[in-house]
């Protein structure tokens, strides 16, 4: 696997971790603003490399769980043939329905 593919896969994992973290936190407005500004900066870093969908890396890197698609759960294939695929998928907090249930806010 190329360095670019490996780094892209690690970037996808980092984005999954961010999604899971954001889904399970409660913080003051100034922390949210600082995080938002950092994300906007990161978007600016990546935007110059935008390409048409037909040549994008996301979803097209074999050997990386989820083919480096960060918006789907991480998955690993065990075996496959033309009729079936056996593997394992890990659903983190971002994907679980129970994380959407209202609960009492923690007191700080």
C-alpha cells in the first residue's frame, strides 16, 4: 500500500474518532467555537485537493477497512467470493441508536 493510501486510511480513522467523540460530549460554547474554527482550518487545508467523484480516494482504497470511507462504520472482511462476504463491522457511538436517546445532562 502506498504512503498516500496508508495516510488516507489513518485520516479516515481519525475522522471516525472525531465523530464518535463529538457524539458523546457536552462542553461550553467557547470550546465548541474553538473546535469549529479548527475544523474550518482543516477544511481549508484539504479543499485545494478536491477532485471529481470518479477519482476520489474515499471508498476506493482496497485493504483499508471501509475502503477509507470515514462516514461508514469501520469494517474488516474475513472472506469473500462472488456470492457472499463475511466480515466484522464495529459500530461506534456515532452510529448507535442508543446514543441518540435523551438523557439527563451531567452537572459540572
